[in-house]
């Protein structure tokens, strides 16, 4: 052990004698390790971001939303009235999503859960405070699909649905803005022209604006939820055509059909992810047939979109890994090059050490210690630079980064291994020198 410590001290002294050369030699390792740290931090951050998004949307979901159909089908000619210069356009009837669609969809074997939503923009009023909200008609399936829990009170019961009771569950932001310092449970709030009794408050759902925007989700903390049939009764059933509506439904001066849909949004959970695409296709064809051949809905499979995003992120991480690997390789070659040059510069020193009793093993260990020392110093500086780079990327580019302990240990181990691997050849080269010939060298 004393011999090893002595050889290590000699190696340290040799590195300190040429500080500038040692630092320049370590630069390749510095940038390589920094690239590894930053790459792993970006990859880990992206993975956590995608998992958070998956938690928000749930798994195996298909989302249908109401959309106005085109004023005419592909290849369909304009009406005679339009050709004659009449401003009135004939619009094909599009009934929109309805509760009747739900009865058919739930009979599809791969469908596990259905969550319809009726969304009404209105204002909530309580104790002189007014707040713009979305009043959403839902079933209890909505809460389970979105993995929501209550911080106060409870969700709807069968009694609420059976008797169409005017009750509501409010988001956390609604409680904060309307019921500051007051327990909302049992209180009545006015939504539009209707009064609803608060029976529950949702646990606050943590989500960034970027996550909500990228997934097309809304902030549930600012919504008021009521039973779906109560929404149809209190806010009106848009699918019911009144006498005064006749003459307006088939003829419109705009390119959009009037909104007559019962359901604004429908989330369907499939039993297995392998059935996602096929189930979505079946439902889309079925709904088109039921809606007079009109595609008055848009379909989205968030999980498949996230999987595609994950593939793109994996390719990006692979490119970063290749760049980091090349940097480390260049750093290792630089160490080997400088160590070989050091061997030729110190031939006489090596010969003298061999002449006074140093063995070939001693010479090998000395040069190995020097190479490992340079790479470890480069690795430590690289770790520091990588952490700073990851923080800077997260701040400037708004990309989530996570620096884990294992990534730092991995980078440090790689740095030490580079010194060991690329230092062996120069060390063996030095050990093979003939002491007599080395002493004669000028």
C-alpha cells in the first residue's frame, strides 16, 4: 500500500508540473461528461413530463368532441339555388353526438367505460361574487376516468341521478374565489339562471399551462360539475327542435350547422391498448352512419399521440447520447496522445527510475495513475458543467430536466474508465523502455 501511495504522489506531482497541459488534456472528458449529464437530465425530465401527461389524460382513452361538419360533402355539387345566385345555402342536417350514441357504443365489447360531457359557458354567483365558469354535465364515470378525488364532501349518488337533484361538485379554484373563508358544502350557488347546492369540492389538480395546452385539456379546477340529466333539464336540451326553429335548421347563411348536439365531449376507455385504434375506427364509422353521413365530431387518441411524442424524444436522446459518446471518445484519444508524448519526453526520467530499483509494474502504475487522475479531474469538472448546463436548459428553453444521483455516478465512472482504458497503452509503452538506452537518451 505504501508503494502504491508513493506512486500516486509521484503521478500527482507530474500532473501539477504541467497544469496547463493537464487541463487541456482533460477538456475532452469535461465536455463529454457534461454532455452525458445534460442528456440524461433532459431524457429523465421528458419521461417524467410524459408520465404526468399520461396521468392527466388516463390510459387507453379515445376522445370525441363536437365539430361542425362541412357545408357539403366531398365531390357534391352546389345546390341549384346557389348556382342561380341565391345567397341561401342548403346545409345537410347533422344531429351531433347524443345519448342514443352512448347506448350503441357501450355494446362494443372492447369499450370499458363511457364519460359524456355537456359543457355550458356561464357565470357562477355567490354572495355578490361573480366568476366565469364552465358548468359541465357529467356522470360519476368522469371523476374515475380523470382520477379525481374530493378534498371536501363527496361525488354524486344514485339518489342525485334518480331524482335529478340540482347539486354540484366544484373545482378548487371556484371554492377559493367564491367561498374564501367559508365552507362551501351545503351552500347554493347560481349558475346562469339556476341554483345548485354544493355537495363536494375537488382536490386541486396540479397541471402546467403547457401540459393542458399540448393535450387539449381544460383546467378542471375552474369548473362546476352537475349531473348530466340535470344539465339537460336546467340548461335545455339542444337536440329538441322548437316550432320557431323550423326553417332555420336546414337553411343557414353561414357554413356551419346550428348546434343541436346533446353531448359536447365523449371520453371512451378501451379495455386494452391494442384495441385503441380499431375501436376508434369502429366508433367513428358507426357515428357517421347514425349522423346522416356527416362527420360532425373530431376524434383523438391522446395515448397514441404521447407514444409518438415519446418516440421522437427517444430519437432526440439517442442523438445526444451519440454526441456525448463521440466527445468522450475524443477526450480519451486526447489523453492517450498526451500520455504518449509525455513518455517520449520523460525517457531519461524513466530510465533513471528503473536504474535505482523501479520495476516495470511501478512505471505502468505511475503512468496509469496520471491518466486516471487527469480523466477524473476532467470528470468532476464535467459533472459541474453538466449540472449547470441542465439548469440553464431548463430555465431558457423551458424544457423539464431531472438530474439524478445515478447519472452523476455513471458519468464519474465513465470518466475514470476512460483514464484507465486509454492510459494502458502509454503506460505499457513506458514500461517496455530499456533502462540503459533510456539513460543514454539526450
